C-alpha cells in the first residue's frame, strides 16, 4: 500500500506581481528574403524527413 505525505514541504507563497508590458497585437516580424527562403528550405526538409520516417513504418513515440 502506497502512501504520500506532505510533511516537511513548505507551501510556496504566491509570486509577486510584475508590471505588464504593452505589446502591440498586430506587430509583424520583418525578415529578409534570404531568411524567408532559408526557412522555406528548412520546412521542406523537415516535411521530407517526416514523410520518410513514416513511410518506413516507424511511429513517433510519446517520449521522443
């Protein structure tokens, strides 16, 4: 029979409030065309590797 105990553990106090920073909701990132092209190439490579992994019949384990 298993039993748990909380003796010896201090209950943490609530975190102090910190001021929030106003962030513009519609702020868009600006990247160079070269960076955009590199991201597109990486996305295609990721999709290719994922498709090859699934095609071989392997699965994605929850702990990996």
